[in-house]
C-alpha cells in the first residue's frame, strides 16, 4: 500500500525580510558604493530583497574598521571575555533557530528539514565549541600564548550559508582575530541576519563586518593590503586565483575547495544501510556538498542488488517545496548551477554512460533537477572526474580492494570518502590507503565541530574545525608551522 503525504508547510511569518539591505561595517548599517542586486528564492524565483554590491572602497572601510577593533578592543580583551561573546552568540542562534532555518531555506532552496535539523544546530554548535577554546589556546598545540593574525578576510559559498559563516567566524573570534566576511552572492540573507545577532550580543563594533557582493567584492577583499589572512571556501578554480593573488605577500591562507568523493561498498557490507548511506551521501542538500559521495564504487558481486535497491529507494525521494517538512530534496540554488549540472550530465550521455532519473514531478517555477544516477561510467568520463555539485551519482564497479583504492584515488581531489563493510580490518586498511582528508565508515556526511575537516591535493590547504582548525588562525610560538594541509 502506498501512503501519500499531506503537505506540512513551515510558516514563513517568523522571518521579517527587509526590502533592501545595506552593508554591516563597524557595528552599523552603511550604504555601499557599488549599487544593488536582487536576491531570490530559487524554489519560486520570487525576489526576496535587494542586496548591496560591496565595492573596493566599501571593503577598504570594512578592513579599517576590523583593524581598529582589533588593535583598540579585541586584542586587549581577556580571552575569557572573548569566550563570553561567543557563548552569547551561540545562545542567540539557538533562540532564533527557527527564524534562521526558514530564512536559509527561502534563500538557498534547501529543505526546511535540513536547515532546521542540520545547518542551524551545527552553526550554533560551532560557536559553543569555539567559545570553550577562547581561554585555552595554550593547549591548541602551537606553543605557549599563541597570538592571532589580526584581521582575517573570509569568503564563503552558497551551499551552507550560515554554517560556513560559523565555520569561519567562530574560530577566528575565539583565537582573537577580527573579520571581514563576504557571503556568496546568491545567499546573503542569513549572514545579514547574523549581523543583527552580533548587535544583539553587544559584540564590540568592527569585530565582525559583513560585506555582500559578488566575486569582485571577494577579489577586493583578497587583494586588500590590510588583510593578514584569507580563509576561503569555494571552488578549486577560485582557490587557485586566490593562491596566485597572495603569492609573494605576507598573507596566509586556508582554502577549503572541491571534492569528488568515492563511496566504496564492499560485498560484505550491510546493503540496506549502505543504500541509505549512498542516498544521504549524494542527495543531502541537493548534492551541493563539497564532500558529497558523488562517485559510487560497488564491488561487482553485489552490483545488481545495490543498484536495484538504490533505484527503489531513489523513487521514494520527495522532491519539491523546500518549505514543506516532508520534502527530501529541494531546489537547485541558482539558474547558473542548474545549467552547470545540465551541461555535465549531457556530457555523461554523450560519453556513453546510461542515465536513470527518479520518476518525480518537478515544479514549474524555480530551478530543479531530479535525483539521477549514471551507470556504465568509466574513470575517463567527465562525470567521474569533475565535480557536478548536484543530485547526480556516477556508479563504477571494482573487483578487489586494491582496485577500489586505485579507482578511489584516481582524482585530483582528496576531500572525503566513505567505506561500507562489516569487517573492521578491511575498513582500517582501506582508510589507510585512501588519500582523503575525511573518511567515514558505515556512515556518511557526519559533521562535528570537534572534528577537523579538510582535504588533500586540489581539495585545499589547511583544516577547519577541531583543535587543528585553530592553527589556521594562530601564529605559532613553538616550531615553524605550515598552513598547507595534506601530505
Ligand atoms: P566559488 O565560485 O568559488 O565561490 C565561492 C565564494 O568566492 C563566493 O562567495 C564567490 O562569490 C567568491 N568569489 C568568486 N570569485 C572570486 C574571486 N575571484 N576572488 C574572491 N572571491 C571570489 O564557488 P561556488 O560556486 O559558490 O561554490 C561551489 C564550490 O565550492 C564547489 O566547488 C564546492 O566543492 C566548493 N565548496 C567547498 C567546501 C569545502 O569545505 N571544501 C564547502 C562548500 C563548497 P560569488 O558568490 O559572487 O560567486
Ligand atoms: Mg561562484
């Protein structure tokens, strides 16, 4: 018997979106000099608000405010007092969680269930975790009384807008830095609401500055001489531009870039659980996840079983209104991202892979893509090598563990991987041979502020989260310390 779901819409009355937003500089809302652009709801294409395009002179103003706040206030504050501000911010995020979740879903297109149960609670958890570190930095592993860099420029993508902000701002403030943050062009609203939280928490003016805008605003921040360090999350392409821009300067950088994770299913795995893990690995957040399990590697002997169960499960994914609490898969974040997914999946067709999509109905307005798998994929196909960043899974097979490792590592990336097996020794052997920064076994896409995150090779430099993540914001007082991650 089939059960149908009655719609369970979340109310949007809890958020109050202004018709337009200014920039948040030195604790105040200031008009920018670069004009405005609309921000939309990708599920409906409705214009939500007008956002300021931050210019180079706005960035200059924000960097000066951050420097002033750093020298005059933040660097002089006892560490314990810094921690109190972080605790306060964390508590306000919890108190206003529903408002943040609804706003995130409206501006990003992700299901309310995910913004409510993952993005916002994890963002608050990052502030709580780092609040605890503020007065314990002697134990961070970089020597006695480590010092902050000073002013940090932070640039984040659109896939987890508030969560990426928390990954950036919480450790920077806990370690005593001040920040200028640029949210992604398509998802600025929760960062602007966070500015209000800073005011509510009485955070000293200029400690956090939020400058909205597109890639030009980001470039102005990267190239500003008053920045001591850049913390960037986004594409490998822009990561390389940033690395080139700061080469030869004193600026430090951490770069969290793309991925093309292998999710390895051995024939002794608990298949039903593995299928749930595959679904979560690639369809969580519409596949807009840098560590998504986008390359499925299945041992040949269980290929048929896994594929049947996977298609059966995919047909049950509920695609549609992100504000409906029953929805599993929401809207693609932008027309540009949808075009990129379509372009890469057409390449999959023309290179000879076989496409199968879940038979779901897609809404007429907005940007949508049905959950899709490609079988008959070989390592040379573009869909096996390039990051699609959408709800699309490429399926490959292997015969021996050694072949699984070889295929899994045959990528310029090295961010994450998954291993499914009942045998711990096989899991440990596999994990030791994979060149990936984060490896999950018998689960996928699990995050915790105490656990460092980051990649090898083209997936970036440095780690975020945990004790390791603090190193990217502290000058070492002990031995020479490179920010480059990976081996
Ligand atoms: P993106 O184009 O690299 O953008 C990331 C951020 O950089 C945005 O705020 C963007 O502004 C800004 N930007 C663009 N050009 C810039 C420039 N020349 N100088 C400085 N900043 C610039 O990436 P995206 O398309 O938004 O996000 C998807 C990518 O991010 C994927 O490749 C994904 O794997 C990666 N990602 C990685 C992680 C991780 O932790 N490793 C997490 C999430 C996403 P605009 O918004 O205006 O473009
Ligand atoms: Mg972009």
